[in-house]
C-alpha cells in the first residue's frame, strides 16, 4: 500500500523533517531528534500533527442512546462541551478501538478513532446504528488534527486567541470552538497523549499550513518546537499509555490492559459487557505492565518473550527510551501473579527488567491537570 501524504507534508519538508511511514501515512518522524523533542514537550511545548486522526460524526435523536449501548462509558453523563475516553468492544470484550468521544451538541457526538482504525470504526458504527435514528460518517479531512503539548501550551494559546482556557471553562476532556491565530472555527479539546498539559486543535484543512507556521512562530518565545512521531512514542510509553495494534487489540480487554476504570457501571447493555464485568469482578490471567530496563540496556524486540525463573510468562508489545526517566522501557503482558511493583523478570539476553504496574513519569497525572 502506498503511504498517503498528509496536508502538512510540504510544511514538514520545508522544516527539514525526517519523514517516515506510520500507519500508512507519510509523516514527520523527527525534526531535530527524538530526545530533544521529547524534552521540549516535558519542559516547554511541542507541536505534533496527529496524522490521519479523523472525527466520526454520530448524530440524530437517538445518538445518546445508541452510543450508550455501544461504548463502555456512561454517555448519558457526558454533557455538551465535554468528552470521555473509553472503548468500543467486540462481543468477546476485545477492543475494536479505544476512542475519545466528544459531545459538541446534545444530539451530536464526535468519535475519535486511532488513525488506522477510522474505516473499521466508521463501518461498525454505521452498520450498528442502522437500528437507531442516527447517522455515522467520517468527516475525513474536513479538519486536520494538531496536538499542542507541554507546560507552556496554555501560554502559547493565550498569545493567539482571546478564548478562555482556564480549568473552569476547559477542564480535561473539555471542548470549545474559537478563532485561533486568525483562523475561525478551530475546535479545541483539552486532551493529549504525552502526560502533560495539552490541547488537540482541529483546524479546518484549508487553513492548516498557514496555521501551523503561525502557531510555531507565536510559540517560539515560549520554547515551542515542531515534533514528530518519534518523540510521541517515547512520551506515551513513560506514561504507560497503550495504543491499538501494539498494546491493545481485538483480542485484549480493557481489564487486561489496565483500563478497567473506563468501564462504567450502567444498565445499558453493550457488546462485551458480560466479559468485562466478569473480569472486573474475578480478574484476568494477564495484565499489561511497564517494564523498566537497566540504564544502558538495549531495547528488546517487540514480541520478545518475558521469562521468570526460566519459564515464559509474557510478551513485549511496545518499546522506547524513556528520555525523562533515563531508562529504556517496554510495555508487556505478563501473568497476573507477577504484577507487583519491583518484581524482576527477564528479557532476551538475560536482561533483568523491573515490573512497574503504574507509569514511571508523573504516576498521579498531576501535570496534565495544572
């Protein structure tokens, strides 16, 4: 399959980005290097393109009921202007995708799938929604998704818009629309995949190249730099954030992935409900954990076997260097009885790795709420 160019392809080349194919999209991997960009996000701010991330619109008089009977979240408690992170599951409790769902209006929702799951999610919602008074359709490149992340991100937005981004007006998973950098109709959400204060900006595609340059110029005094997919990978693994296709999939459940908290008690039925409720009550055979490797150790291969006392006990799903914590890191599924903080397991090459059930960086997630 030929990789698709994103709307910022030429803007990236103009900034000497090193390009790479990610999920069938050709996007910026690094501009300087992953370590520099990673540290910029932790200390100041970085601007990412979230390539191929589209909004799937679900609208109609039964939109709330339909999504409440499809998602694991209690959609009835999502007010207009707010969103929720949750899963769309198959009948076995496995992830069709993990999504953020926003509610711009009472009968209008935006479901945000992973870039390489848009077609699957759109088709699933359209087919399942045929029994309800709703429609489901991808908005495609009506908007381009940019992610402004880092402790100075609020200051940068304040320099290019008069909108109020206080915690009261725009809390975590909040949504508003504003004119930003003289571009009207920019949807702004208080979300991100880095563990820092951050915002995702849904920019009308016809304006995105000029918007991208204007935001980087306005943010330069605050330390803003363009960032690529390479640093997004290292930032998310320090926070133990899983991604579909590596750490979660149609054969993994929210409870196994440590995301049981996204499954809310409610009367409404939804696919996989019996499975995940049973697992929340009784537990599972395996759990997703973070593995902390010794300083200087080589990163294991994805799919590498995890062992304990000579027996295979799990598989590695993701790897990256934790540039803030100063250690190589991996995500892996391991047997539940080994999931205690500080437990030592082994990776190929007789590398000892320490089990960390929680994120190593900011485990209480205070930085994203500042």
